[in-house]
């Protein structure tokens, strides 16, 4: 993809509603955020594609989080792609950006050249975790890897665990502006029907391995409205999703003008990580002095690197673990 300009909608999520169909949705565009996520590691192209898709899913789903909540998406598999993890930190206050970070772990020896990125996951699960902050118990929902894409996994999750019919259309790839190096861009649309009780909730659905899908939850006029909106979404082109020739508001009118689209305030997104030396110390507080000694390098220090942002930390081993001997003033 070759683009000539950067647009104001990059790194934003635009929520909307289709008033005629009782369907809500979001449009996401990621540019610099995605580039920062992927630039932290030298991933193979197939792993980059999985992380890019996961980042867009995270932006689309995370936009509904309340202030100061955290959303985590995680995929674990027994194939070459062992782990894909993304976090969405909702704004601390209205009008400030949300933050996204992402990371992947993979087994290079298991990578199949030329194979579809999704096939590199193998068998495993797709999970969503919502952390509402101190004093609350995080919520976690899990669904098996199925459907041929991470987007399909997310659709199954919402149908199975939340009883919310959902549909994602996502596009991603490398783009290049004149005189600049290539960088990653991604975009997507999420449609969700307002939730209702499912007649199949207790007896399984018609999806893979008996999992629920959207049409198991909807019937009558609601099913017709959902089908119509999905048919319209099927007409979207990949370049329309990632931009920059069509901004999200024009795209919604182009796709859904008969459904009476109504947009709300856009949410800006930035790359962000919450790692810190204090958090690393806390994570190591469960270890004894003997355990810490095994982690100590020949130079007499304990090191830690954040897989999300690349930050490097060094510690005096005497300050770590539940047997730490030095007080805060002496910690290095």
C-alpha cells in the first residue's frame, strides 16, 4: 500500500450506532501505535500479522471500557505462535488517550513458511480479561481457537460468553509514504447487536464444536436486521478500512446510510506501557534469597526486560525477594 498523507483519524476509535437496526459499533484506525508495538521486536511476517490483528481487536473491544479499567486479550496455542497478548488501558479521565501495548512469543522452528498466519497458532484458546481496579475480582472468559481467524475467535467469544452477536471486518498491512520507510497500518469495524437471551444458551449452538454464533441468538426482525447490516459490511474494501482516502464518518455513510448511522466522540489511542522498577520488584517478591541468587548474573546484578516496551531494569540482588536485606534508601 502506498499512501500520500497521514490523516487525523489515525490512532483513533470512533463509536457509532445504527438507529434503524439497533446495532452499535466502532471504527478503528491504527498507525503509529501499531508501528510502536511491532518495532519492539523483530517478528517474522506471520507473527506480525497476528499481532496486528490482535491490536485492532483490542482497540475495537477496549473502547467500551470504563475509565481506569484494563482489558487484556490473550491467545495461547501449541503451534509456532505460542502466545499473543495485548492490553488496553482505558483513559484515566475523559478526553485523554487510551493506551495499548502488545507482545508475542513464538517458536521459530515450528513456523511453516507461506502458511496462513492463523494456522501458526494450532490448538489453544482465546481469552478476554477485564480488570476493574483495586478491590475487584478480574473477569475472565475463554473460548477455543476456532473459525479461521482471530476475529472469528472474538466473534465466537461474544456469542458464547456474552450472548452478544458480533461481527468484525479487519484489514492490516505495511504502507509507505513517499520518501519514508514502510510502516504498519491497520483498520477495522465492529458491529454488535444489543444483547438478548439466547434460546440455545443451554443446549449449544450451530457453530464449530457446538459453539454459539450470532444467528443462534437472533431471530425474526432482529435476525433480518443483523443479516442486512452484515451484507452491507461485506461490501467494505480493505483500503477503505485502513485509509487514508475515506475517513470513518464517510465510510459509515457509504456502508450504512440506510441504517441511519449516528456517531459519538472519537477516542484517541497511544502506545503505552505500565512497567516500572517497583512493579518488577513486586513480581519478584515471591522469591527467596536462594531463588534470587540463581537469577543473578556474573556481574552481580539481576536484570529484567519488559517484553512489551523493551525497558531494561537492573537491581542489586540483596534488595529483591521476600528476604530483601536493604531498606528503600539503599536500593539500586
